[in-house]
């Protein structure tokens, strides 16, 4: 028992040290886990033979991840993705498998082994790619969404692969296994419901199991969850969620299927369930921990002795597979019109082999398709390609993205054909609202934005905008800054908005400058630069949401309006003093002692104003307030 505690402690210490360092260096958590595994395994030797056993346990993190992925995929969503799913994903898997099979045949491998190798390397790492996408905020990009479609098809494609692989068994490997007492002993140690079945019988069992899982999940899950939810005990619901995932994984293992694929299908079946969000919240913590452990075991499981003996072969195969997959992906990106940096993100993110490669390799050995010696070499190729993947993301961040951003900035600005009384710099979510309000009231505007994609988006909704950097004096001149009455700055770059404010107020003092501030400190910098009006992008929406919260808690709507007005009066009264305290500090530190004291005093004044019993009850500025319609509170409660 002590040994298990020590091993668990070693793995956790490695993760706690390596992952934060890797994140701080911009390497991502996945590479941190992989490096931690290499350090405690091949380099220091703190872990050894038990790594394979722990990896089988850690693979349950992949099982849980695919269950959660399945929960996010409603059947309607899958149908809407069918073109990319079948077209992009199908061509990637089929094309990659066919090319790798052809290369293996050229090197005189039997066609069954060549096909199996092609199927194994056609898959990519769902775990690494999705984890990195989430960390870097790439999931919603065009490249990220197309990569997800391919990964989804790959995960689904593993099911027919597992059904098909037993049919590729080599007679000589089967005969060798039958003559091996050790292999026979190992065979009987594994619990199996399909042992000894012929290939066609095994394929039939797989089909029946998948159909049974889908039908049973659809009709039996809801009564079960309702029964458990009636207990009102969160820990029982957590136990039920784990029971469901573990039970499906066990069933899939008994029939020789991948547990991860079984739970993925179960997740898709439960995607429309009203208990979906509760399942996600209960499974997610276990998934994160086990997935990290899986990455550590991948690093710790790299066999450096085999690697050193066949270094050139293994490294050549690794880079060859990654370059071949990248080439196929790049061509598909052209065919499906994935453009600019998204094309490179799509290509680089899927160029590795995946965790299902280990599953299929193990499966091919068990079913006498690939010899054990070859499988050991191929498993190293899979592991090394996964190990190199975070480096591809770093290359994308440091080399590819800056190149395309530079090209976008160097693009020739649009020729501005008209002028207006108001120039709006930035047509994102903030600038669009300002522009629509002004235009709908007959105000002539000239809109500039330095992001060509954003300009294309607003043009599609009939909003006239020009591509160009509003911080360039020549473009401001062309837009008519000399005759303009007002400049609205709604660009996302904090420093650029301050510099633009300073330039316009110095060069064209007659132009009123209205600026969006990200927070209080940014607002002070803008005010110092000379801005006439500074509005925080979240202040009014946060105040309004707080008012909705008070009304939802039963406070009378008129009382809520009074409290809002009081809050704003105190804020406005103290804003100049806060700014002066901030400006007096030569470095502009937000938490200077004088500023902190004044800010705390502001909080006390707000609390005092909120609790003050006013004698007039109705201030002059509140008499124009119109109460909400009858039944407003009831509607609020219903919603």
C-alpha cells in the first residue's frame, strides 16, 4: 500500500511543479505533463515498470473526455455538421490511411499490416488538441472548428476500425500465438464475452453492442436520473455519473471495443437529456486529473533503450508521418477554402498520431494483425508525435500568427469616399451599437477598423465600414477629421486608444473625443490624455444587471431605481477626487495608499447612501421615472 502512495505522490509532485512552469513559459499544460513524465521516468527513473499499468488507468481520462465531448453533440448538431464531418473528416482519414498503406506496401509489408498501420496513423490526438484549443481560446476559430469536425469523425471511425481489424489477422501470427503457452495464459486472464468467436461473429457482437447502448441509453437513462435526483444528494448523483461511465467502459471492454468510443456514443445519446449539465459538472473534475495523468504516463512510457537502438528509424518515421499528415491536411484546407492562419492551425493541430493509436496497436497485437516487435516501434512513433505536438502550437503562436497579422496590417487601406460629422474607430461589438444608434437618427458617420475580417462581417449586414488603421494620421485626414465634430474610439488596444486620444486632442482640439474604457485604470489614462467623455464598457450593463437581481429578489421596482440613482450619484461625486488621487501618484499605481483610502471611503459612502432613510422619498430627478407595466414582477419570476 505504501508503494502506491509513493507513486501517486511522485506523479502529483511532477505535475504540480512542471505544469505551472510550462504555462508560465507559454508552452501549455500538455507539454508540461509530457515533460514531467519524461523527467520522472526515463531521466530520473522514479517510475518504471508500473507506468504501463498506470497508463491503462489514466486512459480513463480519455474515456471521460470523450463522454463530455459526446454530451455537447446533439444529433441535430451532428446533422448540421454532416458536410464537414463526412467530407473533411472522411477525406482526411481515407486519404491519410491510403497513402501510408501505399508507402508500407512499397517497403514490402503485407497488405493487412500496411492497412492496419494506415488506419492507426490516420487518427490524431483528441485529448491534446481539444485541451490546447481550450487553453488558447482557439475552439471558436474557423481552423479550430474544422479541426474539431475531423477529430469527431476520427473518433466515430474507430468503431468500424475495431470491427474490421480482427478480419485482418495473419495466419502465421495466429498459429504462433496458439503455440505460445504464455500467450494462451495471458489470453485467459482477460475477461471477454467474445473469446473464440470467428471474425464475422465478432463483428456482429460489436453491432449489437452499439445498438443496445444507443437504445438503452435513450430509454433507460431518464428514469434512472429522475430516481437518483429525487434523493436530493449531490454525492449520489456524482456516484451515478461515475457508475454510468465505468459501466459502459466495462461493457465495451468485455466485447473487445474501445471504452472511450462507448462512452462517446453514450454522451451523444444523452446530449438531449435535461440532466446533461449536471453530468458535465460531476465528471469534469475527474476528467481533468486523469487526463493529466495520462499525458504524464505517455512521457514516462517512452522507451529510450529502443529509441536509442533505432533512433534514426523511429525519428524518421515520426517526422515522416507528421509531414505526410500535414501535407494531406494542407491540401484539404485548400479544397475546403480554409483561409489564412486558420489553414495553418488546422494543418498543424492534427499532424500528430493520437491516443487511439495506442488502443488500435494493442488491439492489432491481440488479434494477431501486427507483430509485437513492430507494434513497440510504432507505439514510440505515436508517443513522440504526441510529444512534439505542443511545439507545433508554439510555432503557430510565435511564427504563423504574427506573419498573418503583419500581412493584415500591411494590407492597403480602403479608399475613403465620404466624410461625416462623426468618425468611429472600431466596429466591434461596442462600436456597432454606437454606430447603429447614430445612423438610425440621421447622423452621418465614417467607420474605420484595422481588422479586415471584422469589416467584411459588418458589410454583410449592410453597415458601411472602411478597412484602415484609425491611429494613422493620413487616414484620419482622409476621413475628414478636420471638419468632424466628434471622434468615437472603440478599438480593442488599450495603448493605441490612449495614444489616439492624445494625438487628436493635441492636433484637433475642437473635436470631441468619446472613448470606451476597459476598466477604471484605463479610464484614468484616457482622461489624462484629454478625452472629453470616457465610458466603461461594463459599468452600465453591470449596474442594470444588479438592478434586475434586486427586482428578482422581491424589491419594489421604484425602490430599485432609487438605489441605482443613489449609487451613480455617489460614484459621480467621488470620481474626480479618485482621478486626482490617481494622478498625484507619479507612477499611476492603482493601489497607492491614498487612492486605496479614498476608494474605501467611496465604498462606505455608497453603503451609507443605500441605507439612508430619505425624508423626501422622491427626488426631482426621479419624478420622470415610469413604473414597469403591471405583472412585470410575475413575468420576471416566470422567466
